[in-house]
C-alpha cells in the first residue's frame, strides 16, 4: 500500500490516483495548558490529548478531496486559559473527523481528551490533570496523551503527562506540568500541553501538539 501523510495545520487537497477504497486516519490537535495563577493559589491545568479516528472511504481517481489538519492549542500565558486543539477531518467534519483536546482552564479541571469524533474506529485522547496547590508546591498539571491508532491516550497524573496511545506513529505524549517552570509542550501527534506552575512566579502553559491526517491506499 501507498501512504500519504499531512502534518501541516490547515487545509490541503489530496488528489486520488486510484478508484476504490482508502483508509483515512485522523488525529485531533492537543489542547494547550493553562498558565499558573498566584491569585488562585494553584498551578495551571493540563490540556487534553487529541482523539484518533479511522474509516474506510470510497474514492475516485483524479478527484480532489479536502483534508484538514487540526492545530494544537496555544498554551495560556500567566493566569490565562490555554486554547482548545482543533479538529482534523477528511472531506468535511461529517465524513471522518477526530476531535481536538480541550484546553486547560485556570482553577478548573484539566482539559478533557478529544472524543465523539466521526468514523468507524475511535480512540479518545487522555485527560489533562488538575493544577496542584501549596501542599504540592503549586506544581502544574500534566497534559493528556494523544490517542494512538490502537489505543486511547493515557490520562495525565499530577505533573506527569499522559502517555500517547500505542500504534504507528508511537508518540503523542502529554507535556509535563511545570515545577517552578513553564509547562512542556505536548508531543506530536496530539499530545496535550502541560500547565505552568505558580510557585513564586506565574508561568505559562505549554502548547498542545498538532494533529495529523494519513491516507493509505488501497485500504489494507
């Protein structure tokens, strides 16, 4: 089989060279982590990991099909919410779609991993963790792991980012929450960003990782 991969956020066109079935796989972008907040006396919350969705689609040779790669959400500045990761899709968001991870929000729960996409096979992204208070030195919550092609992304735990779901590619770890530091960015594909700490200085959250679209033809 032949494979084409789209990793640059935004719209692209794929012109099919075959008539028949292709396997379409989408990964949503990871949510950005929140910045730490001294006023709320809590570290920033981690962003959620992006979802994975796969579906077999019928295509016609020489026809152009739209693809869209969801960008990872930006990390929040000090005491500011992160940005939710964007969805990735093939043709449109009602054909094959993977949902991006939700943003980390200041003094709220960590961002939820992407879920409820459109397709035959779906694996959810992992949830970001809550920021921690004075008892844990205002450490920030880690980002949720991006879903893989064979398993869900893992939830973050404390300042530790969640592992990316298994499969190919085998990345997507959530970023670590800051420990008197800014949050770490999530890893491609779709890892959520870690929150920023609030020990002495309010630190920014880490960015979520971009999603991806992959087309394999003919479908395995």
